[in-house]
C-alpha cells in the first residue's frame, strides 16, 4: 500500500503524520490470518480484528466523506464491529484501502487545513485539521485494540 497522504496543500502539524503508519499497522495486524482468526471473538464485546477494520472503514467514510466533504452516501454509517457472515475478509480489507484512498482524495482537494467541514460536528462546522486529528486518534486507539487482539490470536506482537 502506498504511503497515506496526511496533509493538504498547506502544511498540517507534524503530529498528524501518525495517521499514515497507523493505518498501515492496522492492515498489518490482519495480514496472514485465516478467516476464522479474523472473525474470532476474544473479548466480552463483539470486537474482532475484522470488525475493527470494518469500523475504521466506516469512520473514514463518515468523517472525511460525509462530515468533511458532504457526501450523503456516508451520512448513516453504523460503525458496527459485527461483520456480516457474507462479507469476506478480502472485501472488508479492500473496502478499508478504498476508504483511505477516498479520504486522501478529499484531503488533497482541500485548499488547506483550515477549510471547514460541509457538515457540522455538534452544532458548528470544524476544520479539516480537526477531522485529521480526530481520525488520527480514532485510528490509533483501534490500532491498539488490533494489536491486543492479534497477540491473543497467535502471539504476534509489535508493529
């Protein structure tokens, strides 16, 4: 996967660069596992490795597609961690890669980090910088979940 673009024409703060390697880390955490391992429930909640990827796909599309760019197709994503049995791991992972590419296109098209969102967050619009920071924290948090789930699955630790 090519490196993720995390900035637009005007430079965003360096700490936002965490999103790119973190998105790759999430993908690495699911690499090489069987479908059964990816769907295995290892914690009390319904969280699975595949569910984390599905949730992050919805997050990318909601925050960059709907909130920032105003695409109504993503207004009602459900952020669910439960993956329907008919959806294959390959589909889920390909959707995540596509969602990242879509997000990157929105970021690249922006005039700068201070461009306001098309949809309000709460009762007012936010900036692209805010959305980038929010999604960085979202992705980092769930990458940690994926790290723990991977270790519980087969003992693999680290990046």
